[in-house]
C-alpha cells in the first residue's frame, strides 16, 4: 500500500541546516565529555611479518602518558569472523599500516609524540600484492547479495562473439579510490565497569553495537552507540573498522575515562576500507542493425587476506542490455593489503565505467549515435531474472537528457571542435542502481494529546538529509504536518535500524515507519480516534515487500558531459554535466538534488583525479593525503544540472522511492571519458584520465 | 612538554589559557575552549575545514601554532552572527542547500565571507583578468572567480554546484 | 611533534642569534614548517618566531626595482599593484599556489625555503636521503609523478614545490640574508643547491642565516606564469613556466625563462634563453629552445611525460606572450 504525498515532494530546507552552518552541530568527536584522554595509534611499518620486540619504555615514561597499548596488554577479543577487527591479539602483522598498538595520554600532542618513541622490531615476511589476470589463485567471491549472483551466463557468448559482424573487446581499469569523508573516522569510547558508551561517526549504530558486543562478548544492552552528526561517509563508515576496536581496547585500559580517537588523514587510507582497483574486460558483439548479440563482462579485483570484500563490478551488467548471449564473471585475489569495502555505488561505479565506455565504443563501431544505440538495446524485461521491471525509464532519461543537453545534431566525429586552444567534446552514459531493501529496521512512534509525534529509529544522517526527508515520510505516513514530527535517530537507545547504505535508507526505514503509522492508526481507532491523556506508543518492524519476487526494481539515469581538453597540454576541464534520473518519487527535491549532484561530482572526481597509488614494494598507498590524493576542488566543477522524470512506482515501497544516494555517481565517469574521446579521439580506458594520457608528443 | 599561557579573543569573548607550544590554534579552539565550529579534516592545510578569521584574515587554523598567535582575535562560523542568528552567508548556504554532511561547511562559510572582502579590496585571483581590480576597485565575482577563490575548501559531499550560487547571491548584495 | 621551546625576538640581531643555536628553526607563516613538525620530519628544539620582525614592507627601489620584505604574506604581495603592473609573472605565480587561506599565512621568506612534497620525504617509514641522509631514495623506483627530471642525482629526484620561486628566478631576484657574520646578497639562482650526493643540504644558508628581503631589478617586458597541475586549483605544479619576453622587429631582445615542478630547485632555463636570445620569436624557435633545455632530462617511468609536458608548456607560454607583445 502506498502513502499519499503531502509533505513528500516539497523542497524543505534541511532541518539541521542552522546548526551546521554555524558549526554548532556537534559531531562525534565534539561531544562534551569529562576528563577525556587521547589515543594515538601505533601502526605496522612492514607489510607482513611478526613483531619481534616492542619497547614502550620511553613512551611510558613521557609525562602525560596514561597507558601504552600493545598486543601484550590488550583485552583478548572473541574469534569473530571479520579479521579486520581482530587487532592486537597476537604479534602478527597482516598489512602495512595495521594498528599494532597505541598511546593514551592527557593531550593529543603528548599521545602522538609518545607513539614516535615506541620502538618496534619486526621479523618481516615477503608479501604478495600483485593483482593480475594470470594468477592461479583467483577465486569466486561469496555472494554478498544473493539476489545478484556473482557469475551469470546465458546462451553461447563465445560463438555469438565469433560470428558477430561488429565486435568490441577492450580492457578497462579503475583506480584504488578512498572515500575520504572530510570528517575522519572519530570515536569517543568509555568503559565504565561493565559497559561501553561510544560516540562515533557511523552509517549505522547497530552494526557497531553488534560488532563490539561480539568482540568483547557482551550483551548488546551493554554497548551504547551514539552517532549524532556524521561528517560524510560514502561507505567507509558503513561497516565497523579497526579504529573502533582500537578505541575500545584503549578504553578498557582506562576505565571511566572517555578515550578520544580521530584517525589522521593518512590513516584514512589504510584503516577504513577503499574501493578496490578493478581490471575489467568487456566484449560486445553486435549485428548489422546495432543490436547486441553478445555481452561478456569480466572483472578481477583484490581483496585482503583478513576479510573478503568484492566490489562486484559486473553486477549492473545483466540489468542493462538485452543481449541474448551474456556472461559476467567476477574474480578475487586475496592479497596482503588492507581490506577494501563498499564505496558509493560499489560495483556500479566501477563496472558502469567499463560497460558504458564499451557501449560508446560499440556505438561508434556500429556507426550509431550512442543514445540511439542504447535505446535499441534497452531491455524490456530483466535480462537475467526474466521479471518485468517495476518501472524502467532509461529511455525516457536518455531522451529527456538529450533534449535538455542539446544533443541533437551532434557531429560524432572526434577531435574536430576547437576553441581557443581547447578541444571540445560531449559524451553520454547510462546509469542504474538497484532498489535495495536492507532487513532489520524497526520504528517506534509516540503521540501525545498535543498531537506531536515522536518517531524513534536508530537511522543515520550522513549528510543525505535523513532528518528532513524521513520526517517528511513520517508526516505523510501519519497524515499529519511535518512540523508535528519529532524524529530521533543515531542512537542504539532507539529501535534498531539497518545501515545507511546502498541508497536503502528511505526504503528500509520509511517502510518501517509506514508500518508503525498503520499500527498507530489501529491503536487510535481502538481508542475511539482520540489520543488518550497518557499518549500512545507503537513499535513495528519493516514488513516484507510482496512485490519483490514479481518485479525487478531498479533506478535508471542518463549522464551527459561536455569537456574541454587542452590541445597541447592535455588538461581536462568538465564544463558541463547533466544528469536525468528515474528514481521513483523524490521525497525532498532539495536534498535529493544535492545527493544526485554530489554523486555526479564525485563521478567527475573519479574520472579525472582519484587514485590511491599503491607502492607494491612496501604494500602501501603512497598518496596518503589530500595534496597527493586529489578529490575535485570547487574549480574543477563546472555547471551541473540535475533533473528527474516523474515516475510513479507502486511496487518498490509505500513511498514509491528508489533511492538517490548512489546513482548520481554511476556512469558519470564514463560520460566524461566518452566526451574526452569525442573531444580528442583518444580513448582513455584506465582511470583517472590524467593529462599525461592525452598529452601530444613534444 | 612546554606549556605557555596565551590570550585569544574568540567570537567576541576573551580567553586566557595554557597550551602546549605544540598546540595549534585549531586544537586550542576545539579541545581547550570547546569551540568546535572549525573542523579538523586533515590537519595538513589540505582541506580548509579548519578555516577561521585570524586577525581578520581567513587562514587554516591547523597550521597556526596557538603560541605564535598570543593576543589574536579569532572569528569562527559560530561567531559570524550573534548566538541564535544567522549571518546572511549562512542563510544563503541553507537556501541553496550548499552542504550535505555539514563538516566542511563552517570553513566554507568563513572562507566565503573573507573572500568577498578580499575581492572587494581588489585582490586578484588566478583567474582574474589582467588588470581587473588593479585600480583599487572591487573584482567582479563571476562563477569562475568564486570557484577559484573557494578552492581552498574541499567538500567531499561535493556541494560545489550549490556553494557557487550561494556565494554569488551574497556577492550580488 | 617533538616538544620545543618557543621564542619571539623583536629585532633581527636577536633573531639571528637565536636561530644560530643548535636545533633552532625560524617560523614564519608556519604553513610548511608546522606541518613538517607534526609529521616528525622537522624536529626543532627551539622555534624562533620571526613574525615580530619589521620585515613586512614592499618598497620601491631607486633603480626602479622592488624590495620585498621577507615577511610579506603571499596574498599581499600578489595583490600589490606594483607587482601586478610590473611583475605580473610574480603575482600570477603566487596566486596559482596553494589556497586563499594558505596565501594569507605564507611568507616570502618561508616560501623560498619551502621543502619538497615528494611523498617518500613525507613518509617516515620510507627511505629518503633528504630526510634521513644515507637511507636511500624510494622515489627512484616508486611513485615519482611529482618528481624532478632536471638537475637530479642518483640520491634524490625530489622537486622543489614553490611557484613563487620560479617567477622570482625568472626575474633575477636577489635574496638578502642576515647572518652571524653580517648581511649578504645572494642571487636567487644561487640560493638553492642541486641534490648531488647531499640532498639534505638544500640551500647555501648557514645556521642563523635569516632571509630578510628579496629584491627585484627593474622589470623588463611582459611576463606570464603558466602552471600545469592535476587539479584546476589547489595543487602543486606538475610543470610550471615563468617567462618574460621582449620582441622587437620579430626578434627576441629579452628572454627570461624558468621552470617549476621539474627540478630540485627553481630552474632557470639558461640553455633555452641562449638559443632564443636575438633570434626569431616564432613557434619553431620556441620549440627548439624548449627541446634543448629538456635534452638533459633524466626521467623515470612515472615522470617521463614531463619532458613533453614541459616542452609544450614552454612553447604555449612563449607563444601567448609573443602574441600579446604583437597585439600591444
């Protein structure tokens, strides 16, 4: 059942806006606590090996040092599966930069300096960090999303490719990307006798609670996690990482004193996951009419030996195009590296760069306009599952985008448009992201006789606008004005919620709130329609969606870019980006637009800038700051236009929403790469597109 | 550890505090004075989240030692307008939704306020046409000027395309 | 950061005396030193804050040149009307560096002594002859996109990061230094040393030597700064070109050319200048000169592109200047 939009669809200013623009919204590290101590970590200086000796004497003697933490005095934690979290349990070193200890001191300056006084001797072992196709130990990842199989096959791809009149066979690579939210991962951990209290920056307080409870073998009621404001996340704050464990271990050494721990920017490159680099081969075969007859997409990626993660770059491919013969294949190499993790549109962001670059190459090979080529190959039913789409408006996005962008009449010839020394080109790419629904959310609604509704759910606002948009959802679920809603999130004291991730927040939390609103209505009816003097309270869990087995549910979009490339020097400037999306109902046009344009800009950044350069000799990222790991600056971004088409999807959830956090980045890099090709005639298949790849000979 | 006593006037209030010589202005504000409006994003001068007005100029407070700024006047985003009120730039940021997570935002806003003053004083930027503002007049802030002058403040949520019109609206006033 | 004592002298003599003490380090704007101290790369026992000294003036010189106090902030110098009118290359170079905030802090003297941004210099776990003499150079076979191709040695390929210095080098700036032995003047081209076997010794300055001013001779002709980097703003140069060019009757009468991002010091392109001087101001001459300057480049796989990049950027910058000259 769907709810009637009244508050939804209104461009409300962010409720937390005034607090944020004054800087008075207090993030985790900024929570006032009594007599805090400061933790600075000791990190491994070798890629693999064991600690032969560790001398903490000088550090311990430093005035102001309260405790020095190593594997020798750390609390023994339970042998949980996630090896990334099992730090300080032995003398083993699993990757360079891994936490092997820390100093707790009265000030951050003392703690950091004291760590430099700890002497560690290692027995180093050779490390294995090479990602390449020929490795004998490449393995199939475990399926992370059972509804999206890692490998798919349909028909006879090889035969179809062999006989196809037009073929594309190319390898595309994407770079190691780090999330780098501007707020680093921060924690204040306090151990008081038998329980932990954490303030920390996370996409999901319940996941942290569960991990800490499991590690320290505590009941979840003895782990309170509060995450007031979150200064960006993009996936790095989705799963618990070792920083939380280190803070907890430190807190155990100094009972009753809050331990403050903020990762440095450098540590953000090894401790909290990253989008793994990918090597992707895409083979396309088309008939003379520009219809795909074969599509093969294969990807290899690294993961760590500690914990498996698969970027799943081929995931979107079986959703996109109606080739009768298809194959996707995903392989992992487990290496001596930090553990990768989800990063904005994991899988789609990297995979659609490859697929949509290849589609551009194939359109050119077929002599077709790239929009027309995509429209010809649009799938009517989900190619892999055979299900109808709950709604699919890829073609509408492409057409509306073409109209708004001024695509008609585009001369496909590359390298012929020049203005004042700059080559000009335009490109297009498609975007998609599944409508994900994460299990486990519950919501409580309380109402008093004053008709104010308190909505409690341990959800997160990582900048996405949850406070505002979820209040709008609650208002419509209850049929009241948004001003009557008091939404409380970010605390394990509230009913548990799934992570903010995979663009699933509104779907999962909103569905739980809608269910609770239904229950509240029933309760009210039992009370004759009037709120009793002592109020009413109901709690409900997110219900199943009966439509999930009947429909494939995906958002779609079309990305356009206009670039200029300096003819002599190779600098790339993106003058214009346009995104048109079909994302179901838009709850708050203001905050949704910000998410989409933020995603598109992060896509620009991925296309042109972002690369954590990994030095295989030492098994570490060497570009570990924001001066060498570039993210787009203001000057890199030109005009960005965001639109969406009206889409009424009654199947996805009661709100009719599909999620907007991820899809903005999907396809953005491919649109830019395709535009660069149109401008210069040079096809760059390895990200980022830096000027040396476009530089003419001297 | 070497402790020194310094005076700082922060958002209109005088403070006398003891700091380690190693303490940055940023840490003095955040950890000693409890003013967490300026943010620590990199502690390297590479993100701009810690931007404050130090004796009237925008600076990265993470690279300023508190001991070297004894007696200085500091204005953070929390002090641009009286408590409970918004500076017009802050109102523009809300109206244009020029932020998401809000973590870089106080730095963006302080930077934007200072940047308008710099342009009004005729200071050029890397994209200023030769001669503009040289006669002492203000530099006209088109979008490219705003982009360049605001590039010392990184925004990972990438609200740039909203920051530029927010600042432009203020620049027109 | 190692604990340190802090002093703030109010006259130059006291500053020099304090700076000459073992383990002392001058502090200007702090944009580089404080960062390096936090990373443990610089570990002074005493920080001598020189910002209380009277070195913040920009004065006209009788000969038509300009005297710039060592404590003039980058933003003030870039906005100075005399600099913008007479030395546009300097204003442009300053404005292409760092960010508005950093330029408000950074001083001329500090910028002259800015240290390299080579990532291995910054990573204490890596071998770096500049940071830890004799330890080796991990940049040679590592990530060296930012590293130098001219004037390098087997011990160090770190590039000098300053933009301002490149412009000052092209302008024949002279650095005034006061030390324990008095005041002396050093041409900027001779202030910085090439790495050789001692990359940790970066300048000819002795302990206590305090940069007090930079003097510019009379301006000649029009000039421009072109910076190429991996981001449109707020990034260090991959290659930069500071050029001054005067043309009469189609012939080059004055040429000044300096390069950034490609050498361990601000690089005056003397070979190119010699080839261009007196000759035709055309595209072919510009390219020949640029190629000659880059002929001695010693590249690594990660920075080999800088030869073409520097060549093309030199040509583009000189062409632009010559077009401007023709228009005027």
